[in-house]
C-alpha cells in the first residue's frame, strides 16, 4: 500500500505535529519506508523538535501564498506520477485539496480530526472536504461524537485512535538533579510540586493556565509546602508572573522557560501532581491532551477538565480527577487532597502509569493503524 501523507507541519512541538510524527512512523513500519511519502507545508525552523525527521519535501518557514502554491504543485505532480493508494491529510484545512487529489488519482482520502479546528467554525470548503473524505480518524471519542452528532459524518463511521506516549522514555523514576537545576525546578523532596507544561501563550489560554494560578492561590493557603511550576514558554508567562507577584506568591511560583525535548521526562518526574484543566469553545479545547498522558506515564496523578476529550485520559478517582473547568474551588480541593495524601498520590500515580502503558503506548497506537489500513484495503 502506497501512502501520500500531507501535513501542515510535523517539526514543531505542538500536539498535532507530534501526532503526525508518530502516525508517519507507524505507517512507515507497517507499509515500508519507500511506500510512505510525506509532504510538509511548514519547513523546520529554530525552536522546533531537536531530533531530525525525514520528509520527501517541505515548503517554507512561513505559510504564505507562494509556499502554499509551491506545496500544492509539488504534491499534485507527485500524486499523478506516484499514484498512491491512500492520501492521508493531517488537517481539515487541507481536506478539500486532498479530496481533489483523490478524485484525480483514485486514491482513498483519509482525514485526521483532533478538536478545536472542528468546532471553531468550518469554512464551506473545509466542510466539503470533511464530508467528502472516505474515512476520518479522530484522536478522541469526544471529537468523533461531535462530528457524528452534527452531521459531518455518519454515526459510527469515525475511527478513534488515541494519541500515544513513548513509554520507553516516559516512565516513573527519580528526576535527574542536573535537569532540575537547569530549569530552576524546586527539589521534589523539599516540598510538593504542582506542575503544568506546554505552550504558555495567550493563544493556548484555554488550557487553564490562569485558572490554575487562582486555584493554587487557594490551595497554597492550606498547604505551606505547595509550589506551582509552569514548564514551557510563551507570551502569557510575564502576565502570570506579574499576577503571582500581586498575589504575594512570587516565591512559590516557578517558570522554567522552554524545555528541551530530551529533558521532558525528568521535568515531569519532578512533579507530585499535574494539571491541565482546559475549556472548550470557538478556538478553544483539546482532543486528548498529550502532556497529562506523558505526566501519567511518569507515575504522576493528573487533573483534567470535563469539556472536551480530556476525560479520556483519566479513570475518575483512580489515576486522577476530572473537574468542572471553571470551578476554581473544586480545582483547589483536588490539589489539596493530593498534596496532603502521599499514599493516594502513590496509588494514583501507579495506576496512571499502568493505564498509559496499556492504552496509549506506541505499540498499541501502531497496531490500531495496522487494523485501520487492513480494513481500508479490504474495502
């Protein structure tokens, strides 16, 4: 089976690019390297993934109309000459183009769907591409259900393949002290570390970074040893830093700056509990967010919101808690409960690690794609 893979970008550290990389890897292992050709609209740029990732062709660093034209022409020529069996389009905004290629080449068109790009207002062309795809893969049941309830796809037709975690990298262990010193992370043996990690930016405000600070301010009154760690960088950092100062919490709120990919496991291991409590709306929301999954793989109990695909990462009360996204008092109570009960943290952390290994490990992810491709070939 020959697979032409079209992605808006697979080099940055964002969740969609990360899902794309693992999906491409899975396809290459299933179909063979020579049978998977990857075209990326975005070029690799400074600040992206440190490790190399090979593609057949990549356009420019900036996504402007000249790069879009160059990308479209290169893909069109390749598709007409190579004649793929499957065209996998990794984002809905490229779906209409992929549908056109499918008609020209006779290939089956498969579209990835994640979350906020689906419920934030589809243009007519994107809606046509979404409805016209032969198959849709969603990274969570919530988005799959949204597509089916709103008439974009027929009931039961969306294939759900959860995101994956490399459990060979992310597993419970003691953090490397040198990594903690590198990012100014307080030693876990000297207090209780509440952590969130990601792009700390205004555009990602739905991830609950400001609400987390409010909840921390309440929990900190009850737990003197509690510290809050924002791991990551972005234009929301200074606003949060100023807010922490105004609350009199500057000494207890820590900002790591950008985290190198190779240091992520040790950064997670410095946490006693992890929170990413997102909300959903136009331009807001998650599929299954990957940072709680990576933290869980490292044996950390997780707190997530109840408005999007996030609850699929948690068995409520077993490996973490699912919380009303806007109930700050409930956030604080959950933080205090975990911060003051080492036995509960250990029990939930062990359950979290087991769950990720059983349901989100890469071999599971790859075999779900193998089953999907086999069913596609059979039909």
